[in-house]
């Protein structure tokens, strides 16, 4: 009488045939390679993009630090090249135009909503004006209620740093294409140029903290998010390395 065959357990099954293992590994190589061909360039490109943003902000901050410590320049009463004065400290003398003062909405300070106060200043001895950012003021709980902001009469003397606002904006609500409104979503120089009845310099002056007639002037640093961009860049580079490592692991591991 023949002995009954031994009962097989899960540990006693043979490994898959060598041919099947080679086929499986070949598919891992092919499909993984196709996937990596898309993922690696994307991860590396995103990492380089974040790294370049950090480098750009650091360079802008270095330029600001270098130029802002020079002696103040009297802002000319003729049109200037804004880029040549960017981040330079300038001295101003003239009269504010209270009727064209504007509040730039959705400006945060220490997690509180508020506005930046933009008041045109007519440069003494000229019809040319310059927009002066007088700082931040808090918004009321009822956003329909605007803060009462006084404008000094007579000739004033100010100093501040020249900045050039961006030209691409994201508006939370549709903006009027004509006419004048007391609250704007963004500091749009071109819109100011079209709306004002007089010429303006192609720049904005951020009022110095120790200059009179201003509000909260804790201006953000251009490089305040540079370290975050570098951190994002390292994460993207890490994704690239991890993807390559995972693909390599499945190639060399024993079936």
C-alpha cells in the first residue's frame, strides 16, 4: 500500500519558474522606465523652479539692503526710469491729493485683515505726482465700513524706498474698467495712470518707518519665503531620488 502524499503547506510551494520571473522583471523595467521618463524630468524641473525662486528673492533682498543704505536721492520732478531708482531711498516734498486717496484691500498684518493706504503726492514745482504707500491700517469688522484716514494739508517732506509693483494680479472680484473707486484689489500702476487726471511717476514710494504722516510700516522682506522655496526644492529632488530608488529595487530584488 502506497503512502499518502504529504500535505503541502504554503511554505512548500516552489518558486515561480525562471521564465515567468524574467518576464515579470522585464515588465517592471519597461513600465517603470516609461513612468520614470515622465516623473524624473517633472520632479527635477519643479525642484529647479523652486530653487531659482529662492535665489531670485535672495538677490532682490541683497539689492534692497545695498541700495537702501545709500544717502537719500531727491526724486526728480521729471519722468524717471523706475528700475534705475528701484530700492533707493528718496526724499519727497509736495502736497497730498486727498481726493484720490485709495485703499488697497486684502492686506494682512499679523493675521489681521486691512488695507494699504495709497495717496498721490504732487511734487513741488511740478504737475507730476508720485504714489506714496503710507502703510497699513486695520479693516473694520463690517467690511463695508471704510476707515476714516486723514490727509495732511500743506507741503510735506517725506522719505521712503522706491518699489516697482508687479503687473500681473489676481482679483477676488471684478474690477471697474473706468471711473474711480475708493477701494482697489491691487496696486495697479497702469490703472492709476488711466484714472488720474495728471501724470504720475512709474513707481511707488514706501514711506519710511520714521517719516511722518504714515501708519503701520512693517514692510515685508523680499526674501522672507526664500527658505521655504529651498525646502520645497529639496522635497522635489527627494521625490526624484526616491522614484529612481523604488524602480531600481524592483529590478534587482529576487522574485
